[in-house]
C-alpha cells in the first residue's frame, strides 16, 4: 500500500489527512501533558492527584497498574531518591510537547514573531528535559531502569535523537533551510511523542493481554515504537515536501539507477535474517510477544516504504522516489543492525537483555540515519533559490495540514 498521495488532487487529500492527524496528535498531547507535568508530584505531596496512575488503573485495573511488575512498585525507590531530577525532566518534557504541537500549527506560524518565541522556548525546554534524562540515566544505570538494560539503551537513543534533532532544526532555520528545519522538527517531535504513545500502548496491550504485567506491556510497546516513531517522522517529512508538484526534477539520473546497491541491501537483510533466526532459536524457547511485536513492526514498516517507493516511481515523482529509496534501505539495514547490536550488547548484558536492547534500538538507529541523510539532501544548493514549497510563508504543518 502506498503512503504518498498521487500528484493529482494531492493538496486537498494532504490537507484532509493533515487535519485528522494534527487533531489526533493534539488530543494525545492535551491528555498526556498535564499527566507528565504532574506525574512526580506524588513524591513531594502525598495529596497529589496522580492523574496518570488513576487513569491507567481505571482502564486496565489495579493489578497491572499497582501490582507486581508495575512501575509503581518496582521503581518507587529510584523515583523517590531522584525525584528532583525526574521532576525537572517530566515537567519540561510535558511543556516541550505542548510547544511542539503549537509550532506545527499553520495559524500560529502566520505570526512570525510568536512562532520564533515559542520555538526558542520549546528548544530550551527540550535541552533542559533531555539533560534531566541524561542525569537520571547516569545516576541509576541500566539496572535502575524499568525493564532493565534494553529500555535503558532505548532511552539513551530517544534522548539523544530528540536533543540532536531539535538543535539541528534550530541551526537549519537560522541558515534559512526551511525544509530541512521542518524535517528535523518532525523527527524530534516524533521521538518526544513516544512518551504519551507508550502510555497508550500500556492500555492497548494491557487490555489485549489480561495476564500480562506492566513490564511486558511496556517492553512490547517500546519494541513497537522503536520502528513506529521514526517511521512516523518519515511520513511527516514526506507530507510537506511539495517539490515534485512544482514540476522540478531531482536529477537526470534514471529512477532505476542504484539497483545494485538496493540488491546489496536486500541481500544483507536476508542473510542477517537467517542468522538472526538461527541465533534466536539457539538462545530462546520459541517466539515471545515482544519479539513478535518487534518483527511485525519492522515488516509493516518495510512494506509501507516499498509500496511508497514503487508508487513514486510509477508516478514519476523523482524527489519522492529518491527519498523513499533511502528509507527502504534504512528499513532493510535495520535487520543486520539488529544482529550486530545483539552481539555487541551480549558482551555487557545477559542474553535476554541484549536481545531486547537490539529490538528497542536497531530500527530507530537505521531509520534515524536515513532521515538525517534525507534532511541533508534537502538543503538548498549554492546558487539555487528555494522552491515555493520551502518558502517560510508556505511551510506545511506536521502532516500536511494543521489549521
């Protein structure tokens, strides 16, 4: 199934999809941000409302929310000891998500001065929030994190991706690279959204797996978002790139050029998949739920990327075809990265933790590298004026709309 809309009628379709997507993301942010800001107050005030804990328990029940294997029980001591750092992280993180949502509003962007002010505040909040995240990770180490080393490794990746994406987006807009700026902002926002989306997946998996603990639903949700979050940024970045609709051509190179490199990526992915399956079978007794979720997410992401690539080639949209080729290769590269990271993590961690670490970091790593390459290729070349699609007055919202 293709993700990119066809050229004919695309603006109207993008606008409709953008409105729906922006509305859903806005709802998620509005629901989650107060919970994030208030989350740590229970360690300072016994009468704090505990918005998230009560909402979560009200849906999945007290056993998952407050019982064995829950964050509430297993991480209480660490949270209490480091409540100051965590309060700084969660409060500024919740405010940053609100700031990002505002920045992707087309209405707010019409006011250039307000857009700049909110952008600077949001970037500062990300820096403070991610600094708090780094501090906590260094203070507690891999064994002090919920679900252990696997999630610990993913948290480092999420914090670094959010911070680097935001700082590079600031650099890009200062250099008047508007399309690059949009791409990097979408990436940083997608990573920040893993916080509320993971809470939503607690509920989804908790209802689907009544026998599961929060440790299992948390790990499965993290495995899903390892692919879904950066791939969501890919979709967003494609939605506001309108260069193909201006009649421009990305290059004189044939759309079929580079097929040998594509073949090498495919061969590497297939070989790594065979080795992964053999190593997994020798290490574990059958597929578990987390592995199933991880593999399914990668398979769906690859299918969507391939479908979009073929659609762009068929419709002769050269920019889209070139960028989707990069994203397809990034998805394929996730499979050998999975194997390599598993072997590397095996050195300091137990087998299960090492595998979970690979599941939670490999897809995000390769997809992020692919998106950064796309952002770099989107910069204006010397002596070439920016196209209408990247003019500051006409920049699109997160998913092609947002008014």
